[in-house]
């Protein structure tokens, strides 16, 4: 299912192997004065270790200053010393145990895959210093406020803005700096002047030229007013200047310098000092990155001092680290990672996509129908579209309620058996795996990043296969984890990995892999989300990006039974966007960027680390192992109620903690927290236990996962580490088959609202078993009150409540009032007869993607009307004759296919080629015999015509044939292959006759294919 790609990365701590110079943290005594002295001594001992002090200085300048103040005797209060010691203790734990790249604590190195294992490790690590994103945003904001410079800058409109009422809306505006106001909607009045400015700024334009255009449009407006409007749009970032680096710019300060030079900032006196300062800062950082270790600290101090002159910030520098190491892993490890990924896919709780996306998919099909092209902004519009799926930032859609599944029940039982048996590990057998993975296989993600670490005593043990692979996180896009570090690698490794990313598979053939470039929702997050462009196609959102090749207004969404496709309107090609960073999509990513990234894979198998489902909140969960891979660690959930409260003495609290551990078998070495935010604790150390207590006091609960004892990673000299390996799916991409009716995007006039259109849409809610009576005995009374020859049709539906959808053609929109009155009176009668629950007028959305637009849709609606009349005759005939409804439906479906293809032989060939019987059960023999008798097309279905009510039915079929012939001819004239619509016509016909009955529909499909076989055998001999 998955194969490894030659693009892997090592993440590891820089803590020297076997470091013993860090003194143990002192145990709390409960005496404030004594503890303060001991903590002060410990702080001084730790701060004397240069690598620790330097790493903390970069990560938290404020803590570094507080520690130096404590050492100088300036901080005397116990609480100050305790808080500083606790903060330093957490950094020490990070330094010694956490492999997540962060400043000078941990970094990355390239990994190759070969036959044997090699590890070259030196302490010659290479830090790369960058300006902090918040600091740079402040500098840019100051520069944009200088009129002489602004007039020279290129500006462009934010591509995500839209108009609602009389407001121009920025849907997810973010502050430039960290503040109490988070990302949210911001708007300005959409005046004619704003309209002029935004139209002119669709493509990059010089601000001065834009002002001149506005002045020409409004010659009577004062010059300062003309200037102020676009300047305000820049200040609010409705328009974006070229100073703002796109997310594909990995040297953002260099980008700003280049933009200033392009704008001729040298000639602007008020800007020249800032340009000089930025050049100086960049030069210092360049020297820093190439300098020996002894000089880097002072160079960072020099850069910080120079930066503070331009903008004061707590931590104006960010640092990434390239480890002085390289690793080659044996293929045996990569193959084991492939197996682990395959098992995780099979165990995924959502083989057809997450519940919110399944619900969004169903609503998209209902609203627009398969094949329709819906512009992205129109689809996600919360007012006129469907909004974003549930769980998205700002979405009002409620999360679907998921029921307890068979998988949940099995995992609950598995966890409880382990707890009862006192077993910390469950070793999955193939039998257990097959039982848990009972669902049909879904579509695998086209590529992923799998994170894992290895446990083995020696390198030789790894080569011999004597290792354990512990799976960690998973990112549903290869390269996302490594993206922000690519510029740290040597050219050979960088080129090797980017080449591998360029050849990754897609879900759909001929799809464009487009790299999304969009700023995160919090400015500081830019420090960890910049990545170079590795694809020629870039989709830029909410930023100034002159290298983008895909436009948001050139993208539309189409949906079918299997999922979604994002389509480039200008070429008709599918687009599969991806992000080359691991920024959390739900919390830190623009919701529109998230939507575009997730959309093509929305109905693919949603998987990640092993998911316990409903069992996830149990107090204990065992380790899950399959082969050499650990898919999930043993886990314990601890709540504040399990231990004494905040007022308990430390000794008493620790005693109860130890009793809790003994009772349920919690080891001393555990990880506190999740994934990249975890801390390794030794619960037998009082200081570590107090960190756990602090977490319980703060949040009320703690999740503890087993950690190794420090001796299990001898193969890498005991260093905490994690390996990220790109994996590509071996599944064949699905074919992309564009249809002629999916070439025109759905417009805003797509909907027929009651009273504004010649179509009226009525929903009749009631018990589905009463629908036949309503249709055959009572609907004719309503239809008789309409104008002679008025077109109408119906379909049975569920949303989730069963109802009939009745479409009525009006002579004029003004006739709606009259038909509404008549329908209401008719409905009152149905309610008195206990045949109707409620009536609802609704908007009618023609399924133009499925059936075509314009004349084709009108011809399709004529088919629906003729088919509805035929259905009423079908129901009458089935009741009068006693014929089995499925047998009679088989004849009706055969007639429909014959009429639409226009030739009996062609109809039979189509049925034999396209109707599958794999999912259908075998119909009972009497039903099969009756269906074959009725579905005999000889002499215009003479057997059916001879039934009571059969003459009326075959007469209705004749009228339907005329409508089908006209529709087929109309489709052919538009360039559409008519047979592509035939499955949908058959499905709708069955719905009208029998309602929502998947099994019954499968039976009828099998019967109509049998009828085709019977006819073929009788007329030409059985097919070979």
C-alpha cells in the first residue's frame, strides 16, 4: 500500500550523549527558605553549563535575564526563584529528552536509505539565525506608513476578500502582532471608490499609479482624500504591499531589502536609515551562520541590539539548527515503516474520510448534484453556500454525532481485558487485525510523513532486524515535516529530497500538485511555517506573491459519489494542493487554505497515530504492537481527583502518587503531554513529580505515556530522536473523466427561490409508507387544480427525514401565491387524513452538473415529468395486477434504457457492460421468473400491457420515450456522451417507484441485467 521515498529526516536533541554534568534537581522540602537556597544553587550549577545557558538565552531572553538577576542576588522572593527554577527545569528536560527541533535544544539532519546503517555524529552543529516574524511585521508596518515609500511600492488585493451587502469582507483577518484579538472577520464599506481600487489591484500595481487612477475617476475629490482611501486599505491589509514576504520566502529580511531596493528606497531620505540597518542586520546574521561556535553568541547579541533600534521585541531572533550528523538507515527499517503505515491504514476509524467531511460531502451532493462546478468562494459562503465543514474556524455547521461502532466495541473490550489481566501490551495477530479492520478498504492518502523512533541496543542489532519501531505522529502530506528545514540542508540533500517530493503520486490522474503559500493565523507561527517552493505550481492566498501560477478565482469544486475534486477552470485539470509545513490546520491555518488542502483527500482514509476511538478516555490503555512495530504506547489518564488536593503537603501527595502507580502499574519513566509538547518525567524524582502536580493543578488532568528507560537507544548512543520518513501510496490514481456538463461553473442565479421563478419546490414530510397513497390517490387532486398541461415531477428523498419533493412549473413567478394557497388547502386535507406531517416550500437547485445546463436541463426536467407520470401508472398497475413491484420496475428500467439509447441491441450491450451484480443478493426464484416474464420487450412489452392497469403504464412509457429521445439528442448536441447520464436516470426512476432502498435497487439492477442476458441469448445466442 505504501512505499518509502528517498526523503527522510532525523530530529534529535543536541544534548551530548551520556551527559552527566547536569545536577539533579533538588527535592522540595516544604520549607520556603531552604528550598529557595537549594533552587538558587541548582540554577547556578545549571547556568554554568554553556550549552544550556546559550540555548535558554535564545529560547527565552526574559528567563535568561531573570536567572542572571537571581545569580546577582537581585531576586530574593521565594516565588520568583521557584518559578524560575521550574521554567529552567522544563528547559533542561527538553534539552535532555525532547527531539522536537527548537532553537539550540534540538535540530535536524538528513537521512539516507541504503543496505547498511551508518551514523556520523559530531558536535559541530550549524545554527541558522532568522529575524522573528512579529519583529519584522512591526518594521514593515512602519515602512508602509511612510507616504514617500508607499507610493513606490507594488500592492495587490487580498485574494480572499469578498463582498457581502455593502461591506468588503476580509474573512480571516489577523493582527500583525500578538494581541488579545485573535484572527477574525474584518470589513470596510464597499463604496464605489473602494470598488475602483480593488479592481485595479487584482494584479500587482504601483501604489502611486493606483492613486492616480483613483484621482482620475474622482477629479473633484481632494488629493489627501484620494490618497487616504488606498492607504487605509494597505494599513488594514485589504491590500498587501510587496514588502510582505510570501511564505515561500525563506529569507524574509532579504525579501524586504530586495523589495525596498526595487522601489528605490535609497532615494527616500526617511527610509534610507532603515534600509541600511536591515542590510547590517542581515550581514550580521550571515556572519553568524558561518561563524565558529565561540563567536555566535556575541553575533546574536549584536544582531539583537541592532534590531532593537528598529523595533523593540522580547525575542527578535529565531534560530533553527542543522545537526553535525548524518544517518543512513538500512532498508529493513524503511520496510518496517511501510508495514506499520499499512496496518495503521487498515485500523483507521474513518476509511471514507472524517465524519464532518462525510456530512459535507452528502450536503454538497444534495445541493449541487454530481458533476457541477461550484466556485470555491460560492461553495464555502456561509450565507449562500454550505459554509466550511464542521470543526472549521468560524463554521456554524454542527459536528455530526458519531455512534458507537463495532470497532469501538472491540477496542473497549481489548483494553478492558488487558486491564483485567494486568497486561501492559497487546500483540495484535493477523486474526485480531482482520477483525478490527472489517470495513471495506478506503482510498489511501497519496503520500504521508510517518514519524517514528527506533529502540535497539546496538547498530548491529538494527541491521540484524533486532529493533522495535515506535510510531509517533503522522502528517497527511509527504514533505510537510521537513519543508521548513530544507534550506538548512546541503545542496545535494536538498535537491535529492525536493526531487523526491516532485514525483509524489496524486489521487487523480493528470492532477496539478500545487504548493499552498498562505500566512498562518498568528504572525509568530511564520517562524516555523516558511518553506521554499518545491513545485512549479503555487497557490497563494492572503499574501503578496508574484510567483503564483494558480488563481483562486480560477478554481471550482466538483463532487461525485466518491468524493471531491478541485478543478482549474481554465484547463479543466484537477488540482491537489498541499502545504510544505506541519502547522496545525485546525488552529493556525487560514480556513480557506485548510479547505483547499483537505478537499481532494476528504473522502480518503483518514488515519494517523493509532486511534482508540471511544476507548481513548479510559484510565489505562495497553501498548499495541504488531510485529516489530509499536503502534501505540501504554497510556494512563490521571485526574486531580485521583490524588490529594492543592492543600496537601508534598510528602503526602507524593506518597499517594506512588500508591496510585503501584496499584495500576505505572512505570517511573513517562512522557507528560502530547507529541511535540511532551516532557519526559522520572516519577521517582520528587522534582519531576512536582512538575506533574503543577500540571494537575493547572488543567485538572494529565495523560502519561510510557517512556523508555534511556538504555534502549544504544544504536544512536542514547540520544532521544525521531525519524521522519516520506511514504507514497502504491494505489493507482483514479481516472479524471471530465464531462461536457461540468465545464461551466455554477452561478449565483443557480437557485430557484419560491415566488421568484417559474419553478416551485414543495416538500411533503410524512411516513414513507404513506407516500404511495399520497401519490396515487391524492396528488392528482392537487395537479387537477393547476393550469392544463403544467409540468410537474417528484422524487422521494430523505434529509434525514423522509419526504416527497414536488416540483411544479408555473406560468409566471407571480402564480406562486395562487399555487401556495391551493397546496396549503390540499395539505390540510392530507393532515386530516393523517397522511402528512408538514409542508415546506424550499429553494430548487437544478443538478446541472449531472444533467447539463440550459436546454439540456430543460430537456432533463421534461424527462423527470414524464417519468413521474409513468411512476404513478406503475404504482396503479402494481396494485391492480398484484405484480411484484420489483418485477414491474425491472420492465420499466429496461424500457427506459432502451428508449434513451435509441436501439434495443445497444441498450442490451450497455446493460451487460455497465451493470454490476457484485453488491446485489440473489433474488428469489419466483421474483426472478416474474421479472423475466414482464421484462420481455417483445411487441412493446405486450405482457405488461395485458396486465390490469398495464395499458396506461405502457402508454406513459411511450410519452417518456419521446422525452428521453429529445434529451438524448440535446445532450449529444452539447458534446456530452448521453450514456454518462443513464445511471443517474435509472437511479432516479427507481427512487420514484420504490423510494430509498439500496438493497431493492441492487436487486432490480441484477434483474434488469438478467433480462438483457435473456434477450441477448434469445435473439443472438448466448454471449461468449
